[in-house]
């Protein structure tokens, strides 16, 4: 069952990529829609990141994870190296959980 789901998702992803290449010249989108598509992708990515940062198993993930994400976001905004961002975010969440903060 799991293999069938993985294959279906892979085929769907590949199909969307091929459709984009094939329909690129045939599909004429209005200018306002063309300007909004990158914004829609950014909004979707932000929503996924927010959901992952704040929830776990359908409920609130606690304070440690969002604080770790906030530390990582701050370091990324300050243009710290990627490894530093990831390690600092993980260390923040781990130390807060070690201190008993949920």
C-alpha cells in the first residue's frame, strides 16, 4: 500500500513537471495572474513552515519548537551560514526541552 502511494505521488509530480513544460507556450495567463503565481508559491511555503513549526500530531507543539524556529529565522535573516542556522535552532529547542519547557 505504501509503495503504491509513493509511486502515485512520484507519477503525479512528474506529470505536473511535464505538463508545465508542454503547456508553457500553449497556455496564455493574464498578466495579473502571472504576477501573483510566485506570491502564491511563497504563501504556500510559509503556511507549510508555520504549520510544521507550531503543530505536532494535530495539536500545539509546545514553546520549545517555535522558539528554536525563531532563533533559526533570526540567524538566517542575519545571513549566518546554513549549518549555523540549523545547529543553533536545534540546540535551542533541545536545551529548552532539557530545561523542562514543553
